[in-house]
């Protein structure tokens, strides 16, 4: 199943058409995608499996897709989850504000450095696989963790490096600790989409090619099979600390660049194209605040 949003309403994507969920279900299902991720998820899966009335669709080319999960109750970002980092017993996970979520074709708004505490900004793109939870769960094992997963999205964990790392070089004293969550939480810094894809639609959900172009220059070409902590392990880890609510979003970490150099700073006018095999492609243009 490919779940999208159009004008804030949940829609199923089928071929080159989108179908409004509430209309396709004859009013049995709500239009709010966040409600669907909770108690209505199984009914939605049945609707998608049974097919929808092809006479009631809209052409995909005529609509603008929004974030398939517009209001996640929480967003988590996994740090250093690809080589050359080394696997740790306890992966580093930081928060990212749900207010940073934006659509697969929305602009990335680059902050005005003069309005930030340190007076500087260095914004980079970080292409990542996003995992969305489907219902309340706690204390999952890696073997059962995928039962709590609704599906995957393409994600960009856009990050402002100056404030993420703090105003002083490492080793940091407490007053100079980096503000990783704040550096990742600026409005529009979490484009997701173009759809929420259920795992049954993928041949091998553990091995997905991930690519990112900036102004048509390929910067990242990697595969999720190389993640140090797998999707199952990350979902189980989160469930050790909290109940996984419907629509929670976990960004699984960004791979390194093709040439091993740091990602370049984004500038107004840059176009970021992010693609994950089988899920889809996002295109986000950068503009100044």
C-alpha cells in the first residue's frame, strides 16, 4: 500500500492516480492520516488490498503531495549508523521536533544566521530511511519489532551544523554542549514522502538503495543493508524506553558521501533530490528565510 496526503487528506496512490481514502471507503474511514495510523490501520489495509473504485481517482500529475505523516507525535534521529562509524552497544538517538516535518516537494527554508543564537549557519542535507510506527507497543524484541511498523518513507534529516555541534570545539564543557536536537529541528528540516509504503510492497525492505543529488550532482549512493543498527533493532530500542504511538517517525541515519568528503553547505536555489529504491523520490528546493 502507498499512503499519501493531498490537501491534508489521506489518499491511496495507485499507478498515476490518487484516491481519497474517506471517499473510497464510503465514509467508513476518516480523512485524517494520523487517525488512520491508529485504530483504523487494519481496515485501511483491507481496503487497499481489495482495490478501490478507479472512477473516483485524481491524476497524480494534477495534485501536490504533502507529508504522508503530517503530525507525528515524536521524531527521532539516529546518529552515526553507517560505516566508517563502528557499531556500539547503544546507538546514539536524538530528538527532532515534529514541527520540522514538511512535504516531499516543499521548500527547505534556510535560516537567517542573524536570527540564530551563534550568528552563523551551515545547513546540510542528510538522506535517510524513515520508519513509521503503526500502533501502541512497548518492550519489543528485534524479532517482533516489525509488527509495530506501518511502513517506510524517504526522509531528509536536514541539519544546521553550527548549533548541532555547539559553539566550542570538542571536548565540550557543559556550557558549550552541542544542541543536536535544536540544530535538527528548524521548520522544514524534515521533508518526508512521497508516500508511506508498507513493507509488503518491497522485495527486500532490509536492503534499499539510497541516493541523494544536490543540483544534479550525486553526493550519496548507499544501501540500508550497511546500517550498523537495523530497523528492527532501532524500533525495539525505542520501545524499551517509551510506548510507540501511531505515527512516530524514526530516521535511521545518513550514509557518507561517495567521495568521503563532508556534505556541502546548502545555499538558496539549491535543489535536493532524494531517492530510496522502491519508495520514491523527493525534490526539495532551498530558499532563504
